[in-house]
């Protein structure tokens, strides 16, 4: 996905707690590829909650949520970054036409994990992307796995 540095990791909730693994997005060309990668990475957690956290060049972040066979839910902090980021463009595509740099997607996808819609928007607007993802991981209970990666 170009020469822009990015961080991407998959976190799966299992009976034993959260497990995390780095995610390589270099071969990703569609949201289906992202979903497949999440399922492959979280084999031990099939049927359980799986999250992918993405941050690119410290300019934007995204969260993709997958549960069982359901369609993925996603949030992008700055869909306008899609103009310069292949990853952001791929994630923002299913969100439809976006008129400005407002956060987009499912603002409630982390409600049950301690980060409500208002807080997610606040993090998008006021925190550096890496810091925002650390807060998301902390609230959800997998900050140690996040820090390890």
C-alpha cells in the first residue's frame, strides 16, 4: 500500500482474553479482503468479536469490527484522507459520498467496549491517531496486546 507508514493489527476476543496480531495490508484491494484477513488472523476466535485497528502516517485512524458471519462495521476518523491514502479510500468507499472531513461510518461500533459515539468523534477531532487507538484499546481491555504490537 505505498510507502506511507501504517500500523494495522487485528485483535480478537476469546474465552482466554484478547489476542492480537499485526496485519499486512499490502495485498488488500477490497473490504472483503480486509474481512478475510481479519477472519484468518483470528482463527481461534471464530464467532467472537474481532477488531482491526489501523493508523496511517499519524493522520487518520480506522476501526473495523467483525462478529461471526455478520457484515463488517467500520469507522474512519478522516475519510478525506482517501484522496492520498489507498487504505483510507478502500475503507471509506462503502460509506458512500462524503462531503467533508467529518468522521464517518458506524459511530456506535465501540459502544459496548467503552468508547461511545461522542468519545469516538472527540478522539477523531482532538487526538493523534496513535493516541486515539491506544485509548480505544485501553477502554476495550486489550491495551497490553496493543502496546506489544
